[in-house]
């Protein structure tokens, strides 16, 4: 059963559909075959190998059985057949209890480039087993150029920097079956010595089984994150020297922030990571994946005074007083002084902060907290930091300041909804100037709202220290961070503007489609999650797997390696009726990307009140029955999406 669990959380063959009640037997047959060959044995920190083994020989196909036998002897959890598929993260995970040993089969002629690249940072995790290659002359025949190439590459393989370099007799790969190969490894003196050295080498690895801590801020610019994180030390947080403190500032890291941070966290097990970066709801899945991959608990830092705030037809968890303070703090920064280029010298500084405020659109305080719990934050009670001075918070916000901020939020909402009404460049310039003027006029009032920085810093340090002190010594089944995870769907997410552009091109040539959306223009701005309203869907996506059809473990194993990566598609047709409208998609073919569970790959655009978005799946059958219409694009329109997990709240 543990082996089955390992199978369910490992990348599966793209030839198989995602694991579900309908595809269970296909996966059971695949698992049984691979388990018998030595894969997917449960990871035991006492007996399992940890690290990467590269088995090198002349012909890959002749090493398959040997690889399975070595995997069985060392209880590795995964066999890979292409060294180019092995990433930094794979090597790091192979040294962790969560990952387990990784064995890769490589041909001498493939070269050492990929292994050398991995060895730059992971030399102590890499073990090379070279199969005797005396047979290379018969392999090459009269091809002297190939023989010379293989001979040179064989020398290069011997020089690869690694923790351990071993050789096995050619006969190790010549046994008749898996059982005979295992017997050979246990009986042959050279082979047995090699296996024993690998076991001893892995035994030298000191696995830190303690969970780490990820501290993050679901906030917006100007809340004071960097001030709270400034000059934090192990001593101030009550940590010993056995844990690493990593303060990662978003504005300081060039490149893909979470990818870079994940690598550093995996290099430092049980570390305490302070994510000094705004983490809006769209990035919650990145925090979740980081905490799961590093076996860490997630601690959200919440700023006090949050209340459900209605502006127009939408609700926000932050008040306008929060927004006023944040804008004020940004404008107090000297021009060109901020690393993230957001200060008084930024022409649209106020609207940038407003844009972050709008990332929380249609989230009540309760719903925001529910989202945080759904990504694995239930192990640590959220840390609340004082944002307002108690005696001043009750005072009313000045009318003109409130009006300016509300109008700025409404303008940003129109921009997000791709409305053409009063949100052009000149409108943005005017509202930026108006907000700046109003904030300046009420600077004394805004300054009086917040407490001294020292008070907030003291509570922040105390709260983080308390969370560290209460971390368990090990991650048991009851406290595993992933227990709180509940994936709702796997989706390929698309930018609203890309899809809208394609629809607008159809409207210009098909009057019926233009009339369809003109009649529904009043529905723009309605909460896409409120089924009591007719609404335009703004979180545009194509569902690849749904929790009602695919198990949690299968969604993780099949799609986790794709999260955050892009994939191409083509928009081919517009299907619609009086209940729902959608764009039909044709997905690009890829060996590493499975096909969507639904036969009708599509993006839902609009739903009538009382209609669920999933009912767009019925459009093709409705079309056949004459209860829907279809307009084909003259030419398919290319579009690129990004894979993500959507979590239950």
C-alpha cells in the first residue's frame, strides 16, 4: 500500500489518463509491473538510498533490467530514462525523505553535459556507476569516428565530479531476468562491494526530518513588510544555529522568484523562510507548493482592522483606510529610492497600489481566511499584526479622500473588466493626481491612524518566534502540511485580454455575436462566483482535471511538474445559447502534457443566472440537438496559458 501511495505521487506516463475510478485498473497494472521491477518501494530513512545514481553504459535498452535490480536493492523510488529530464529540484528531492533515491539510465554517447551542470550544486548527491564498456569495438564496427567519440566520452564520464564513482562488470547487464540480476549483484564480489558502498554513502546523509516554516504576507505595497523583516536574526527569533533563517526579498531576486526560493529552501531543510513579498490570492498556490515540497508549515501574516468593504458591486477584505495608509507610505518614499521602482517618483504609484488592492476583489475577510486554510495554513494560527492605532481607527475617513479612493478602485475595476468607459490614459492620469492631492491634504489624519513601527515589529518577532518554538520535531501523518490541501481543479489559465481580443475580432465580422454580448454588457462587473446573477467569467481557464472525476493523488502526480509552466492552444470556435457561452480549444500536442479529462476542451465566457459554469460542457450536445449555435473562427487563434491548481475553500 505504501508503494501504491508512492506511485500516486510520482509523475506518471503521459500515455495513461489521470488516475480515477474509471482508469484505476490501467494504473494498477502499470504500478504492479513497475513495482515488481524495483520501483515505488516506500521510502524508509533507515534503509532507502538517498541521492541520484547515474547508471552509464553503451546501450540504454540493455541496462533496463540492471537498473531495476539496483533500484530494488537500494529501494529507490523512481527510475528515469533521460538524464536531460532530471532537474535541480529532482536531485534536491532525492536527498530528502519526501523524495527518495533517484536512478537515471544514461548512454555514454549522450555526453556528460547535463550531469556536469547538476554537479555544480549537487556534487555530494550524485553517484555514477559505469558499466564496463569493453564491447564498444563490436558496437561501432568499422565506424572509427564513432569509436573515437565513445572512447573520449567514456574518459569524460570517469572525470565527472560526484560523491562516488563506481564500475560494474559487463556481466551485470547480461543476466536473463530481474531475479537473476539481483542474485548477481548479491553474489559477485565487485557488484556486491559497489552496492555496499552506495548504501554506506547514502547512510552518510544526515536527513533533517523537522518541518520548516514559511512566513508570508497576503498584502499589498505599503503595508510595512520590509520594515518588519529588517534585521531579523536567529537570536531575535529564538532560533538555534541548527536552523537556517532565509529572508527573501521579492525586489532583490531576479528571475522566477518561487523557483529560486524553492531551490534554496530544499538546500536548507527545516529552515525558516520569511517571504518579504506581496502574496496576493493568485500566488497562494505557489506558497502551498513551496510548503509541500519543503515539508514546511505556512504562516500568513495578517494586518489588523480588516473588514468587508463594498465598492460598487464588489467586496474587498481591506478597508479604504488600509488603502490610504499604503498609498501614503509609498508616496513618502524618495523618488528612485525603492528597489522595486515603486516610490514617489513612479508616475502611477497610487494606481499600482490600487491594482494590488483589486487583486482581492470579491473576497470577504472570511473567504480570504478560508482560502489561506485551504492551501495548508491551518497548522499555524495566522499571525495578526497591529496596523491601526486603536484610539484612532474609529474616526471617519474624510469624504473627499474616500471618494477619490473609491473612484480609483472603480477605474481599476473597469480596466480589469476590459471596459472602454472612463478608464483611458487621461482618466488614469487624472485619478492619480486626484488621489495624490487628497492623500497630501489629509496626511496628518492618515499618519494618526497607524501605531509606532516598534510596536508592530515587536508583535511580529514575538509571533514568528512562537510559531518556530511550537514546530514539531517530525512531520507525522497527522501534521503533514499536505493534509490541508484539497485541489478542486487543474486548469490552464488564460489572460482575459487575450481571449477578449479574439472575441472582439469575431464581433466585428459576425453581428449576431456582437448583439449577444451587447445584450449582456450590463452583467460585466457581477461577481463571477455569484450564481444568482448573470455574469461574465473573468478567471478564464480550461479545466484539465476535476476533483469529482480524478483523485487528489492523481492530480498531484500527473500535473504537479506542470504547475507554473505554459502551454499552447488554439481557439477554433465560439459556441453559445441563452444559458452559457464558451470558446472551443484545440490543445497543442506534447509528450509531457496529458489531454484534458473533458472531450470538449473550452473556456467558459458567460453564464446566465442559476447556471453553473460546468454546464458549458453540454454545448456540443446542445449544438447537435439544435439548442446551441457555433461560429467557427476563419483562422484558429493562438493563445498561451499557464497551468495551476485551484483549491477548495
